[in-house]
C-alpha cells in the first residue's frame, strides 16, 4: 500500500467541503486530478470512503474512521516542515577535553539562541578517540586539540590556544626564575598517549628540555589541574582552563626561559560525510566564532 500525502489532503478537503470542485480550488488542483487522487486512495484501501449523494460526497463509516488519522498525519507533516524551517538539528559532535569543557558550551549556547530547535549530543574524549569516532561516522563533526593523521579525515585549523606552565602556589619552583635544568628534573603531569594535549606539550617542551626525567600520567585535563593545585608537579595547560586558578592564587605561572607556547585547535570530519543544512550551518558557525574567552 502506498498512500500519499496528496491523497490524504484530497480526502480531508472533500470531507470538509463535500465537493471535489471545492477541494480542487482549495488545493490548486483540477477537478479531474482530485477525482483521480480519490479514486486511487479508495483503490489502495479496497474501500469506498465517500457516499455519492447527487453532486455531494459524504463520508461513510470507512471515511469517518480514516479522517482523524489522515488529519493527524497531515498535522505531523506540517510540524516536520515547520521544525526544519526553524533550523532544527540533531547533531552529534565530538570534542577533545579542552574544547568540550571550555570552548564548545558557549558556542552551542549561542547557536541554540539563534536556532532554538537545534539539539546536540556531545561526546568528549581525547583526540585519538574523537578521530576514531569521526572515522566510524559515530559523530558528525570533531573539534580537537591535536592534528589527526588519517587519510580518510579532513582536518582544518580552527582556533589558537595559549599554553602556560603552572605549579602550586607553595611549590619551590613558584618562588623565582626556574632554569631549564630545573624544569627538566621536575615531575611533569601529562595526559595519556593519544591525547592531543599530550602530543602538543611533548613537542613544545622537548624542543627545549630534550627529555622529561619524571612524569605522572592522568586521564583528563581536570585531573591534571587538580593534581597541580595539590602540588604533585608541573603542568603545561591551556591558559583558559586555569585562568580562575591563577587569579585566585591556587596556581602560579612558572617563570622560565621557555618561550610563549601556542597550539592550534582543529575541526575534523570524514571525507565522505554528507553535510545536512543544519550541520553545514553549525560548521560555519564554529568557523566564524569569535574566541573572546581567550585570555590576554
């Protein structure tokens, strides 16, 4: 059975007007097209839905059974059309830790203010996990802290992120200038392998320190932040994640010969990903985002 929305519209209009001619006027159809649609509907149902009373068409018992269901289907269809015209979206977004916890929430909030019908499912993990999810089409778009070295993914630079070396306020290294030798011998708090932050921090630090003699591995940026506040070691972290801790004196910036450090955040998606209007709109929204949260 292949009932069409047009057939149901014809049914409803005839039921209201009791005339194929009036129904055709309401639907911008010819009388012959209305009659053909009604005949096809009744053929597919195997039932007459109208009694022919002179020139009038009056619902019979089968028509009265069908009418409320037809009206409900048409109402739901209009609701779907209105939903998408209002910018509806059901987007699955993947984000690595810093992006998911500190950058993406205000972007999503701004997007939802402009498109209230938008819905998000956000997955947070390390860069490797998010890249794998994008590759498996488990998320529509990834926003990550490290470059993804996969041929099946499109990786584009997005935002710049400042990094800073911090330690607890009562740490001996907080008292004055710290040499590269002292940094090399210190205990460093690092993310797990596969994290974009881990890869970036190692690349930046090892260029100047050549090796890290001690390391403690923790599974999230929040765990590293808490460990640094507790005095467990040094951490090289996005400034945006520790800004309040620096302002409150829970952490201090380590003064050292290391140059200012920055990293690039990336947007990734599968080469074969088909972009809906909603997904394309969100991608453009992210690309145009003015990152006013980046501290001076």
